[in-house]
C-alpha cells in the first residue's frame, strides 16, 4: 500500500475518535443539562408547595382572629376549626386551625385572656405549621386615646411643652402647635394633622418668637387607621363592685394608704374616713354620685363612678414601678362622665393610673384661669371620649397662660396586667409569632 494511503487512513481514524469524543462530551452536557433542569423543576415545585402551604397556614391564622373578634366576649375553652366543617379547602390546599385558651392573665379581675392559635396549611404533600400567641386587647394598652380632639366645638392643641411617650390613637386628627414630642406609635383615623400655624416652620434664630409647627414623632405617624368605639358604661366594673367588691351610692371620697387600706367617706353609709381593706376583687364603684380620690395605692384596684371622678391630690403607688420592677401596684380610674383635676390640686401633680372618661373628658377644673401651674405627670394612660383641656397658652408667643404642662409616659405593665375590670376593645393583639 502506498505511504500516502497509510497517512490518509490514520487521519480518518483520528477524525473518527475526535468525533466520538465530541459526541460523548455533548451527550454528557445534554444529560447534565437535563439533570440540572429536572432538579431545578423539582426545587421550584418544592418551593411552590412550601409557599402555598405557608399562605394557607397564614389564612388560617387570619380567620381565627376574625372569628375571635366576632365573639361577644373573649371565649373560654379550646376549639378546633370553630367555624365547623373540619379542614378548610382553599386554593387547591387545606388548613386546619386550633385555638387553645391559655386563660386569664393579670390576676383577679382581669378581663384579658390569652390564646395560642396554631394553623397547619397543606398543599400536596407539604405541610407548614404556624403559631400565633394573641391576647384580648384592652384600652389599658394606650397612653393616649380619644374619640375626638375637641372640647365641645373647640380644638384642643398639643403644644411645645407636651411630652408623650407611649402608644397613642385618635378617632379624629391631631391638632399641633409648635414642637410637642411623641415618643411612641401614633395613629389617626383621619388623613391629616391640623397645624395651628398652617404648618409653617421658620428659623427661630432669625425670627424671635415666630410661629412654627414642628412636632417630633419618634416612631412616625400612621394615618387612615380603623376607628375603635369606646363603651359608654363601665358594665364589668359595676357588676364586679356589686359582687365581691364595694358598691356605694352618693358622693364619696377615698384616700388610698401605703399599708394597703383605704379611708372612705360616704354619707349614705355614715362613713367618715372609715378605714378598710381594699375590695376583695379590686372593684369599687359609686352610683349616682361623684368620687374624689387621692393617696398612694398598695395593691390592685379599679375605681369608678357614674358621675365625675375628681382628683384632689397626688395619686401614686406605694411601690414605684419605675424604681421597683417587681411592683404589682396598679390603679384604674373610670368615670361614666368626666375625670376632673380639682382646682386645689398641687402645682406639680402626679397621677399613676390608667384613666378613662367614657362620656366626655379628662380635664382640669377652671383650666382657662391663671396663673399657670407646673407639670402634670401621668404614668399610665389617658382614654377619653372628647379631649379635655388642662391649660392654655398664648397662640402668638407659645407662653403658658394657665393650667399644666404635660409629661405623660406609659406604664408598660398595663399591657399584660391591666387594672381589674378595664374595658376591652373587642380586638386582639399579637404577642409573638413563630413557625414550628
């Protein structure tokens, strides 16, 4: 065979080998691509099923909250799928919900129940379990709550000497003069704030005493939130005072003592500074009369009246919770009319309590009469129908003319351990959330 034929044959063999190698490589790539594609499809399918299962479980938690809100009172006992029908079908999957009653928290007289809500969402062969710990919402969780920021038909203003630290909400809009300070969550059902100076702000170093409106909202301001309807009567407190508490008629005065007793003056009972223990269940209510209060509380107590509650002097705790974290002293003050600071109260006044004025306002007597007083310090909360004034200021200079400056801060113990028989809002708040 000629030499050139041998070389040609060798070349053909090499080409065939190379072609086979390339084909094998390409087949490997294609096989790898199909494997990767199959794995990716499987991962996408797993992700999709896990996502769908998560949304189903979340829907179960949401439906449980709606169900709790629809009940006339926080329900007692455990319940699985309380709307009936077992596992609920939704979007090609199912969810199953269990509501576990964890009981009342906050001691005797508390209306606060807690629940563990678990929801299992299933899609295909994938199940995810979510748990939400919730409790009945009480007005005691607010530092500040109003139905309206007016007194009669007049706007009541936050101004530059007002300092509030805690959750606040109004079913209207805030009225702002100058630079008040709001240190907690703030919300309004309206979509605006009314500024005294139409929102104008100037450099005070350039223009002395010029008008300005520049409030500080440390945690922002949320607009357009849902309104909450306040009750008009303290029905739970009335009932508790008549059953295991202290129910009185006619004008009454109580002075709280650091030894855990109270001194009670009531003409209908012929009591004149009568010393006695706190009511066994922590409930005291005065019907058809006013209730005057002062002193330092040692224990848990909620006092109320069908008419005015009058604060005549400092109202404090025997054990200051800001200094003693173990303090369990807590006071609720509820009026079915107004809560009024007496004109003869000290220039610097301290009130430690969760205060509710169901049918009108928390206010100062003769609030528009000078000379000005000092600072009103509230540690707890103020909940009222219409916002009441505690002083006045000069709209041109910002100078206080009468009444008190405000220093209001929230007592965080009130969230979990509110005063006995404080009204609930009908809503529920989330304490913690987790996936199991």
